[in-house]
C-alpha cells in the first residue's frame, strides 16, 4: 500500500525477540527468547490476567519463514498496512536479533509492507528485574558509524515493500534525544539517501513530550507515546493516599524496595482510566502520529516493578483507537498514520496477535474502525 492511500495507515511495531541468539544464551540461559518470560508469568494480584498464552499463531520461532508469513497474512487481513521492525544497531556495526528481518529482506517473503525502527537503547537486565545491569551499551561513535549504519539499511530502503510517506522511506527513531548530534545525524542520513537515488527519508521520532517539535530537531514527524506519563497524569480520584505515595516513591527512586515489601505493583492502573491520557489533548502545527496501546503489562519481564494497565477489553480498545483515529482522519492521505504498540510484544502485554482469552477480538475492532472510517474521510 503506497502512494494515494485513502484510509487509515496502521503500522504495527514488531519485536524480533522470538528466536535464540548466543548473547541471550549467555545472559539468561540456553534457549532464552521472549517466550521464556511469557510462559513463566503468574498473576500478582486478584483478577490479574497472566499469563497471556498465544492462540492461532502459537509459540512461534521467527527463524521459520512459515511463522513470519502467517503473521503477515493475519495482519493484512485485519487492516494493518505493515510492520515496523525493531532494528538494533549499537554502534561500530554491532547488531542483535537481525536474522528474522534479514531473511524477510533477502527472501522477498512475506510480501507485506515494512519499515525500520531504530531501537537505539542500551540493553539492561530488565528481563530479570534488574534494570541497572547494563548488558550491551548503545553507543554513537561518530560520522563513519552513521555512514556504515545507513549503508547497512540501504537495501531495505530500496525494497519495493518499504513503507513510504511522500515517496520517501519512513525511518523511525525510538530515542531521538539520546543521539548526541541528532540534526547532524538526520541531515547525513537524508544526504546519503538522495545520493543513493532515493527521494529522501521521512523520519519519525518517538517522544512522550507533547511539545517536542520535529521540525526543530531534524525530523519530519513525531510518534507521541504518552504511556510513561501516566503516573503523574491520572487523577488521584480513588485510593488517594496510595496513589500519592506511589507517585512520590517513583519520583524518589524508592519504589522498587517499597513494592517488594507490600508485594503489590505500585504502577497499577485501570485501562479505562488510562486511555484518556494516552491521546494528545490537541493537535499541533507539526505532524504528530498517535501511539495506540491495546494493553500494557510488562510484569512478565519486571515483576512487581512493572507497569500494568488492568482490565483492558476490545471495546475499551475501540474507544482508545477511535479517539486517535479522529486526530489523523482529516490529514493528508499519506499522513493518516497511527502506530500500534504492538503486534507481538507479548512480555509487555501489548499484542494484537490473538491469545486464548480474546482470540481475534482486538483485530476485529481494529478492522472495523479502520474500514469504518474509510468511507467517511
């Protein structure tokens, strides 16, 4: 789906952490994948929905082309335009989890649109509840590394499946503020793109800051992800003292010790209470694409230190989805973009892939809302 799209352009983030790699074998034990955390998850309080067990796609291995094709076929059937594959480049050519996408690229299968999201974050011990332990550090060695990075991505940018905006490949940056010379980096990537026969790049920056202007930071648009702001935005309507204490502990850095004592997650919210705060309050004079979260519960990774949105349902997801579609439905057709977080982040509880509890219901809501707006915009 390229130029001239006339419906909502739904792009789903895609995690490649479903096949063993030597580094994870070393850090967490032989055969570790994201499924390891998913399978061992247990409820932390009454009514806590855990574990999430995959339904029709099963506990797949992303080394298998059949698994990747089944994912793409399902996503396409329910209105998703393409996947944004998380890409890990730590500097000096160091990469991780690159095999699934490299095989998508080299094989031409699945024939399903995609773009690249640079997950430029250091890896910590968060899978075992120890986020202070750095496993591999994200570095920015300088101009030559940027050139090498671009050259590595060039084959993808040139692929006919690559998602474009205004005929430019869409490149997503997860942590723009961590790049020490962001404008220099983006200027260089754009220059290299035109030198290699592309019409430029359309660069989207992830941010939780509603005032972050991409035009002032070398980017074209933002993906506004407000999930991390919940602890100081949700009103203290119920359980006032508990919520006030929780917020103060997180600000002071003492939350980890306290919640181990009370044996209850401190960052626990009802999905219904959270969704009004996951949508931009008003449009800006720059391009801003919503980040839509079907659910969130990273306790399989982080235990009591996790952030949990409880009691998500497909119909509550519909409200959240519709709120955000309304923000982009009147934009230029190329820029009616929403980002779905995510297609398959099972250990964060945010997945559109079917599970045993809800099956296809979230995907059915997505399909109804996307195509329901198709005729009315």
